């Protein structure tokens, strides 16, 4: 009977590969993998679970046991997936509606739960993720600030610039010109 595990900090395709590899090393047969979740064919015995826990922690991952932590992780993964894989033509709504639909839960409940667990609001988390995406796109130096603002659905370049400066202390131009491009990994935002 398939068993579903919820994994903390599993936020990208590379993370999925590392987690899959960890499960395979303890003898699990992986059925499917999504951001924050992995399904295996059969349950693991206590010694396999212990070995898995050690392997995952070595790579910065963690098994999530309680329901609330799993929901918070799903919120984070949904935000990361949307912002870092955002196709403007596919998303023209608002984040609260998107999260509510994706997780099939009332947004106010999600918002309260997230704030209690993370110490910041979902909106602040979204802003931080968007700024990290802006940093990434600035480093690639393939798009203008106007194109980046449009891609991340900012109302204007000025709005993006103001938010960027508020979060980083630098304007996008200053960040681009600085030698120390301080980016955070997605699981540390």
C-alpha cells in the first residue's frame, strides 16, 4: 500500500532528486515525487526510518510529522513554484485566491497558520521570494528591469524598485553593480 511522506525544505527539482536518492538508499521504492512530498510503495520499518531521517538531515531536509507543519510547507512550495516558474499568461489572479484553490482551504486560516508557524505573513514571504527571483534574473543579465517587473507581475518598475530597496537596502541597479550578490537559497527565504 503506497505511503506518502511530507518533506521540509524540498523546494526545487534538485531537492526532489536528493530526496528520491535518500529514499532509494534505505531501500524504498519511489512511486512519485512532488515538491514537499514523496510517495513510496510500502512503509518503512523503524530502522529504515531512522536511517532515512539521518540521510535527509545531512542534506537539510526533514520529515514532517504534524498536520500544521505539512500545510505550512505546502504553502511555501506553492509560492515558490508559482514565483520561480511563473508564466504570466498562466497566472493573472491574486495569490490568496491561488493558495486557497491550490490547497483547498480558506485563505484566512492559511494566513493565520502560516504567520504563527513562520513569524511572518504569507504576503511577506511572497515578497521575499519575488525579490530572490528578481536577484536571480538580474544576475542573468538577460532581461531589462521592465521585463522583470512584467514577468513577476509588478504594477510598475518603480514598484519593483521600491520593494527591492525596502527588502535588500539596495536599488536593483546597485545590486547588479555590486560585487557581493547576496542571494538566499529558497529554503532560507
